[in-house]
C-alpha cells in the first residue's frame, strides 16, 4: 500500500470510500509522522492525539453507515489563529499564554461538520505578523525543502509557515491558514504547495484572532489545486456572526477543475515587472504565459498603475488596525498577567513581556499613524490609495480580463535568520506581489510552477474577480498540469 501520508485529499476520499484503509489507520499514520518529525520542523505547537483518534473513529462509523461528509476522515492541521474549543489557541504569542477557548471558530466548525479530523494546532508568526515564521513565541518553523548540496535550514514563509511546512512534509493532508498581506500565498510558494486567499467575506472571520480586520481572510493550503478546492468548499460559508461575511451560496469549486481555459483573457500587469527582478522569476512568469497561450487563453497586457503604492499603504493600514485589535490583550481577563504596583503598571508589564519585537513594532507604527496630527497625513491617505488600487482592478476586469497572472514571490525561500540584521523593510518586500490582492479584497491563488537553480520551489499567482474563485481553480490547474507537482527530497 502507498504511504498513507503521501495521499492527496481526493485520493484519501476515494480510499476511504472503497475501504482500502480506515480513517483511524490514516490518522494514526499522520500522528506517527508528526511524533517522528515535528521536533525537527517545529510545525505543530500542540498535537491533539486523543481527539484526533476519537474524531477518526467517529468518521469510520459514519462511513460505514453511508453518512460520510465531504471531508470525512481527512486529517487536517489548524493554524494557531483559529479558536478551537478547549484546545491551545495562542496566535503564536506569549500574551495568550494558556488560553483555551470555550467556543469554536466558524471555519473549523465547518470543517468538523464535514467530517475532517483535527491533528493539532500549527505554528505561525506571532499574531500573523511576519513573512518568514520567525516571529513566533514558539520559535521558527523549518521548511522541508533544502537547496541543492546544502544542509542549511530555510524559512517556510509566513505567517502561515506551520501550515505550509506541515502540508509539504506530509504532517497533515491539508491545513487552514490566513492571509492578510500574502500569508497563505507566500508560504505556499516557498514550500511547493497550493494556497488560495479567497475573496474578502468568502470565509467567516468569527472565532479567528484578528490582525487587520479589513484585510484578514481564511483559506486552505494543500498539495494540489483540487485539494485546495475541496477544502475551500468546506471552509467557506455565509455567517450571521460575522457582519463582513458575504451572503452568497458557496459553489462546488471542484467541478471547475479540468475545464478548458480556451478564450479566457489572462492579464499580464506591466507594473509587476519590478526593477531588479531576478531572471529566474522573470523566466518563470514567461513560462506561465506560454502555458496559457498553448492552452488557448488570450494573453493581454494590462496596467495597474497604483501598484507601486500598495506596499507602503498596506504597512500603514495593517498596523493601524493591529494597534486597535491588540489593545484587548491586557492581562485582565485571560492569557498572560505580569503584576505591577497598580492596574496601569500591570497593563504595561503584561504587554511588554507578552508581545514580541515585531508585534511591538507594528503596534507602535499603527498607534503613530492613528494619532492626532498624523491620521490625515498617513492613515486617511493610505485608505485613499487603497480605493485607487481597487479601482485599478475594477477597470481591468470591466474590460473583460478573467484572471491576472503574476509571480507569487520575488525569490525562493531564504535562510533562517538570513534577514535578522537587515532593515524590516527588506522582510516586508516579500509581500510585494501579494498585498494588492488584500487591499482590493480579491481572491488570489499561488500554484507551484517550477524550481530555481538551487532546486527550491517557485510559485505563480493568479488574481481573480470578486467571488470568482472557481475560475482561479480552473486556471490554476493549467499551471499544475504543465509544471507537475513538487515534493522535497526527504532528509528528516
């Protein structure tokens, strides 16, 4: 029998339905893999052995009774940003020390209702603030990929680095993730996995720890385009508990896969051809263009003129919202408490000890741009830029463009601590191709498209119309079919 942890979600579904293996056997295989390898990767913060086996046994009963759900028996890892009832939920931060929610996030509740099995909680950048998964209180996550002839540990990207590593290293069949400025798509590109950020409002934010409320969106990281489509169908829903949740029916995304892209108009934005772009990224992008042209799609050069303002505007809007959202962590009701002489002293001591360096930096930036005298100069202006970015996309889609093709990242994965002494701006530049999608609230998918000269994975990104994730899955399959699937050579 094939190694059970090597099976895709669609293959798991077929194997369980035909009785080739049981959900409990599958779950035990994953738990064994986690126990053997997690110390090397640091992908899981908490592993829920007993709960996973209980959920798998229940799945086997439902399968036997012909009551299987769409994700029945599929072992899933959950990013530490999603509240899971009675299970460690700390957003990778010390300030939420010991917090175990008394409720379940809507996204995870949807997954469990469809039969998925929870393996545990996955590491992440603290409060989702980071592009390398090095800001976590629990330490950095290690990418399962290594450069040719090198033993150096690489970052998996962030903030959903634990999710991406766990999927790529076969420590879960799929994982939940979140994307505020590229935190699904960048780690997917760094690990040779598929990650989709849905349209803002497609997945409920209820029960998900907030970073920047107008930008955050949940989505899956999986091994194939089909698996990502299967997962998103279960994760997405209309939710009365989230006022930003869209009251739209969730389509069957999987049915879009395999459809012809003949006649689709694929836009190529000239502004994404950045000065100093590595030749490998340029070549990868051109290969993607050729694949779509060969598949019968029409390639159209387009302009998104306000792209160059997206990154600075994002790093005003996101910290501003973060400084507001993180004000609730004060040591009074839950999490870490560091005593002081009075309540103000306790607040200050708790927040000083509880928040990491990057989170403190962003809180201070956000508080500054919202302060009297600077609100108009920074925050208000950034919101106006955001509107212009959104209008750029609206103009392009109104002209008949079906999807936009860009690189996913400006490089392959870099070494752990490689940017530790660099300016924070160098780290922020990892989001240069992804933040526009969040600023405009659009869907975007990253699909593995090739390897660089060091043998590390590179991804291409497709950006779609609002709530048209189906076209992204349809078009994403073209890249997967042309490029093939990529897996790291096992060294652990």
